[in-house]
C-alpha cells in the first residue's frame, strides 16, 4: 500500500519539479565565503563576487569532482583546492596550473535573482528561465511594517508535507496550542476555498476577535468597534505560499477599515525527495516601535514553526517506516491541501 493511497494527489513520492523558481537562500546568507547548499538533489556552491553579485555554481570541479565549496575564493571565481584549476564566476576554466591551454568544458552556472530578503534560483534549463515567472510575494513598506525573517536550513520531511501543513488552518489550535494560542472555536469556523488556474486561495473568519487576543499585542485596542478576524493563505507555486492573519475593524457605519495584523511569506525549497529548506518572512503593521514585542514575537514564531518542523519529521518517519494496514480519511478542513495536492500532481503529469 502506498502512502496517502490516492493517485490523484501529490505526496512524498511525487517527483520533484525543476522548471520553477525556488528560494535558494536568504540574501544575508550569501557572502564572500563559499557555502554549500543542496537544492533538488543538486549540490551547489554559493557566494558573492567582488561586485557583491550572487553567484551559484555546480559544487563540483570538472577535473576530479572535488567540492568547490571546500576550495578557495579567488577574486570573482574559485580555485579548486585539489589540483588548483581556477573557475571564473560563469563557471569557465581560466587557469590550469600544469598546462597552458584551458579545456572549454565549464561547470554549470545557475540563473539567480536577488529580491529583497531572498535569492531566487531557476532549477530548470537556463534558457528557459524567465524572471517574470518569479512569484510575487510583497515585501512590505518598512515605514509601516516591521518584520522577522527566519529559516530552517532543512526540515526532515518532504516539501509536500510542509505544503500541506501551510494549507491546513485546522492544526493551529492543536499542534500550536501552547505557542499561537488559537481558541478551539477557530476550528469550527467555515473555510472558503477558491481555485484559480494552478493556485488556491483559502481563509476562514471569526466575527469576534476577542478570542484571538492572546495572539496579538496586549496594547491593541479597538474600543467598541466590531472587529472581524480573517486568516488564510494562498498556495501560489511549488515554491511558495502566502499566509496572513488580519483584524478588520468596522466603523460606526459598518464600513471596513484598513486591517491590522500579519502577512507571512513562506518559501519552500526541496533539498531532496525527503528533506526541504524552509524560509519565512513575517510582517506586522502594529506596535512597530515595541522592540521587546518584536523579540517576543520572533521567539513565538520560531517556537511555533519548531512544532511544525517536529510534526513534519514525525510524519515523514511514519510514511518511511510503516506502510501497512492504513487508509487515510479526509475531513472537511483538508480541502485547501487536497486542492493544492491535486494541482501539484497535475503539474507533474
Ligand atoms: S579536482 Fe579540482 S583541480 Fe583536480
Ligand atoms: Fe503550523
């Protein structure tokens, strides 16, 4: 019996998708040091050249396969530490110490694009890379928003498990009972799910935000106004999901005012079939000057995501170690994840 038991839905066995933009790293991770990262089963070396431009090359010398990330940065290129062959930032061989002529062979250079806090990489053929296909996840105006950026260099589970987790609003009051402190009432609010082409938008809302108070800054006060809480997400591509949790105050005429709350950009990048990198960006538009709260909020988010990370590892272990005598049931709240898994399965086909 195969995990998930449904051939229409992508699962941990579904082949990885190469013709997409993924986040390779946070911009701050790529420096004048050589760093290795494996993405979609390709070992890569990342660094910045002398002009601070991001360079990502195949992490393998063309001579005897020595890892270039364990070699030396020399100007804008890398000199292999084994027999001294030098590569420029395009992956061309520019010096072979024991001979005059350089072979024409080059190592692969990946197409990248740095935008705000992240660096994107195109994992398909370079000639197919189109920057217009980079998913648009807003990086909010820093005058009105403050943010926390974080990452797990890898999670010990398939990126499909993380995608499903991010489309799943119903785990919040349970798995995150002690961190995000969502009320149990949250699970019974109906979920709206809308699919457009290869994307899914989903949300649920609560008419009384008071139940959510422990999740927000203690100083937030809307007087007697009715405040509706809405939270949800947007599965965009195999590499991205945009989440949010927003409070919508209604004025005395019942008109909806500008929301207060959070946006969370999630960037998922498979390392291999059974591990993934995860980067996030949380923005909030209230209590901007409260540094203590920023620290506390950062710790709460980190703790909450640690819970997801642990759950994903546990799930991966179950699927890998025991595939007997089970058939998963579906519940209403699974719908956003089921639609997302159908889309990804369709992309593979
Ligand atoms: S393995 Fe790199 S120069 Fe020989
Ligand atoms: Fe979670």
